[in-house]
C-alpha cells in the first residue's frame, strides 16, 4: 500500500460529501423548476417570471418546456372550452368526469391521471387501462410525442400513451386549479 491512509480517508470522506452535495443540487434544481412551472401555470407570463427571478426569457421558456413540451400551455389557455370532450383513456363522458385536460387530439380526466401515476409507480400490470411500457418500447407519448427512454417512463393504454413528464404537468395543472 503506497497510499497514505490518512489522506485516503479524507479523500473518501470528501467523495461522500461531493455525492451528497450533488444530490442536493439536483433536488434544489427540481424544486426550483417545479415552482417556476407553477408560477406559469397560475397565469404568470414568461416575461414576468424572468424579470422577477433575474433569468432570461429563454431560460424560463426552457424550464417550462422541459416539462414535456408546450402542449399544456395551449391547454391552459383554452381550458374549460372543451365541454363535450370525452377522456381518451377511460372514455368517461363529461357527466362522469370531474375534470378533463386537453392535449393535442387527446384528453385525460383527473381519475386517469391518478391511475397513470399508480401505473408509473411500478405496480406490475398496473391499474386498468394503464400498463407501464416495457424497456425498449418504441411507443410515444400522445401529449408531447416523445419516445419512451431510460429517462422518460411511459404508461400505455389502448387509445393513447402518457409519459412521466406530461403526467407531472397534468398533476401540476390539477393542483393549480385547486388553488
Ligand atoms: Zn379518464
Ligand atoms: Zn409526454
């Protein structure tokens, strides 16, 4: 052993500290981005948010769009307009569905958002109508049109699919509506 034991011990300790610090950075970043999206979902314009936080307009746009593309910005502006729509996933008619979110040619109700979240949390088989996509699946999210990957989990249903990012956005929209 040519390594100085004391220095090695310090190096190991420093490595542990670094891993923990990096984890904290990731958590802080995720929190920050989620809060920025919430400001936007609650009606704040990109310009307003950028000014208030000292960020560039482009940066705020990037953070907001990272949540699965921009389909939901349109949704948010046109919410409450699709009164006769039916949930694409459970086909529940408006009378049986308490809230419906519209994507591009796809609708999802709040109950299906909950079911998709359960399916994504890894239960095998998943609650109907959802099942988690297998590894290597070529299926695409019906909301943001992105493919499943190791970073992007996807739940599949007969009529449409939903990725983890878009699911999170749906949950944020529902939460923001609750106030
Ligand atoms: Zn539904
Ligand atoms: Zn998606």
